[in-house]
C-alpha cells in the first residue's frame, strides 16, 4: 500500500514495459459518497466493496471531524494481475503493493486478493489517506497556503494503519519482537525510513499510545495546526505540552513495561544453534550461504526463529 508516487520510484522501474493484456468493460456504481468502478467479473464483490467504503467513510468522517462533499473515485480490480495493468499509474506496480491512492485526482485503486478481511482493511487504509490529504489541503486552502505541509512518513502510514484497524495481533507481534530484541528505531531515524513494514507498525504503535494518553483531539490538532510551526517536532511540543523526545520516551517506556515479562522466557543460543536473522530489517525470502544449506528451521516458544546446523 502506498499513497504517493515519486520520480525515484519511476526511475527504479525504468525500462520495464507496462502491458495491458485485458480490455475491461467498466461499469459504475454510485453510492452516497463514492463512484465505484468495476467490471462484470466483480458483480458479486462490488456490493461488499460499497458497504466497506461507506462504513469507513462514516467512521473516518467522525475521526477527522471533516467531510468530503464530492464523490470519491474507487476503482476495484478482481485480482492482483488485473490491478498491475491499471493505467491510473503509468509505471509498473510491484507484487507487494496492495492498493494505492493517487492524490492528484483522489483516486483509490484496490485489487481483491481473495481475503475479505484484507480487502476491508485496504479499503479503510486507503480512505484514511483520502481524508488526511483532503483535510490537509482544505486547511492550507482556508489560510491561503500555496504548499500544504509535509508530514513524516511514519505519521502518515501509522495513522492509516491505526485508524483503519486499531491495534491488532500482527502489530503486537512485530512491536513486541522489536522491543525484546532491541531494534525499535527512533521515529525520526534514517533506519526506520529503510525498515519497510516496521515503519507502519511503529507509527501505528506510537499513535495508539498518543491517542490513549493525550486524546484523539490532539491527533486532529496536529493535522490542523502543523502549518503554524517550523517543524513537526515543534507542532508536537506545542500541542502535547511536552518535548517531542519526552513523549517518544514515554511511549518506549510503556512498551518496555508492557513486554518486560516476556524477557523472563528468553534464553541464549545453545552451542549447536545460530541466529538466522540479522539485526535491523529482515525480508523474505531468506538467503542462506551454501555452507548453511542443511538447516532445520524451528520456532521458539516466543515465535522467534532459530536453526540447528547439522
């Protein structure tokens, strides 16, 4: 899932032709707040998409204290292969992208992957982008700003995760492991910018803490009043009444206290065991040097993978 396209993204995929194999006969379902574009293969799916979208709109309208008058274009593809052929983006779309929001025309494009819970989550996630972008631009327009302020990526992705699904077991697992194995990065660090999915979950975790501690109205205030300050850190200080570093330290301390009991179940590696992940970001599929080819993979009682070399 991503919200914006950048020149660097386009350059990365330079030279890869984008081929459209199918010709879609598009139809439009108009609801109270959406124009939903679909084709005949999606006839049974589209009513569910409309329900999820309207459900999200009603909830996010309250969370953002903001509404959108014009109908939002929502383009649904029945599978990821069709989704990769979309001409909404002129560039090649990687397999890992689960949907996107094109901010110039506020178009949301989403594939159905076969999982209803994931489909609902992606619709909600992308609509958080829509509301956030619309509110930021509206605030900037009201005060005569030519350029809307740029928010930190962890805030954008974290809010999209938190206000689309709250706090979930996936986020709990990732943040717990980051705390127990000491790779929870600072929110404004370069390492977190390169950490991929961890950036989403750290932002989600911080905003859950921030809302529970300071209230959802402070999150809305950050969106509405960021333009008044030189930096996001200055806005956080003014709205929270505390130093930015103090707020983030409170968040980290709460996480350490929450997961402290899990440390009692940790153990060091035995003589015939070795760690198969590295400190920092780890992605799949895993690569192993040839000398480690005979490996039996196991998972510890805490969900931490380790291997035994024979």
